[in-house]
C-alpha cells in the first residue's frame, strides 16, 4: 500500500491521556523543528498539505493524529530543540512527547527524522540514545536527501552511523528520504506494513 486511498485528520491534542484509544497500530514522527516531519507524512499519504507545513520552525505544536485507510494511524509530533521557543514552552513540548512515547499503547514505531544535509547533531544523537534506552521501538529516517550530491550525502550518512555506533552495537533501521523527490516512500511503507503484522490490539 504505497497508494493511500483515505487519509483523515482526526484532531490535535495537548495530552497523550486525552487522545482517543483505538485498535489501530500507530506510527509517530519526531525530530528537530523544520526537519520535515509534516512534509514526510504528506509525502507518504500523497497529500499536499494534510499535515501543515511551514518554512518557519515550530509549526507543529500539538499531537496530531491521522487515520490512514482505516488500518493504521500516524501521529505528527512537535519538533524538539527549537531555540526560539521559550524554555517553558520547550519543557511543555518535552513532557508532551515523553508522555506520548511512554503511554501510547498502540505505538508500533517512532520514526526519528534527521536532516541529511548537516553533520550529526548532538541533540538528535542524544534523543535517539535515550529513547532507545527507554525501549521505544524506533527507526531513523534521513530527510532532504534531494539537497545533496551523492558524495556529500554518503559522507553525512557515514558520520551519523559513526556517531550512533558509539552507543549502539547494532544500528536501528535507517531509511533515506526526500519528500520533495518522493525518495524512500516505498521503503517506509514496506517497513510500516511489516511492523503492522506484529501488532496485537490491546485487550479491553
Ligand atoms: N528540499 C526539501 N525540503 C523539504 C523536504 N521536506 C521538508 N522540506 C522543507 O522543510 C521545511 C519544514 O518542513 P516541515 O514538514 O514543516 O517540518 P517539520 O519537521 O514538520 O517542522 P515543525 O512542525 O516546525 O517541527 C519546509 O519549508 C519544507 O518545504 C525535503 O525532502 N526536501
Ligand atoms: Mg510539523
């Protein structure tokens, strides 16, 4: 299913415990502000502006849910590490994200997005390491691959792998993408479908 037939925005929440419980497996998208989370969701769903995009960082400020083909859900999360957001607001986002990650029982996988145009950022590596340690199933998606030539792209990918291997014995799944050029769409969908086969709905 790389061809999404129905994609509905279900709403925005500020707290995980207020979100609706569902029997559908959920996949969440996180990463630094402006890394391309909302764009990736739109690319995967072949929609233009279902998840709201902005060239200004800090666009997504709530937990936004989307239901895809009545089978699974996406959650678009606020970005982390945006310096221009006040400390109070950053702490609020951080708590929102932590509660979501720890409390959402149908979360199948967290996609952590990293910008391939730049060398590994400490805040990303730190987030991946602590989230991995907390036992959250996760995969990494490199974004904006269209912005680099082949050599520079490989150089940055190698640098990210190297930074992660200082902590991990084995790398989490790593997928390269570009929402602009629709790179990685099939690979991400294959990953999602594979993960869905392992989903067991919670017994009420
Ligand atoms: N060249 C290129 N630009 C991209 C790509 N993905 C996103 N962008 C641009 O990056 C900017 C940020 O995209 P968003 O999808 O809003 O990023 P976000 O991670 O959701 O940002 P916040 O919600 O603010 O945390 C926009 O100007 C997008 O057009 C990509 O694959 N290639
Ligand atoms: Mg966004």
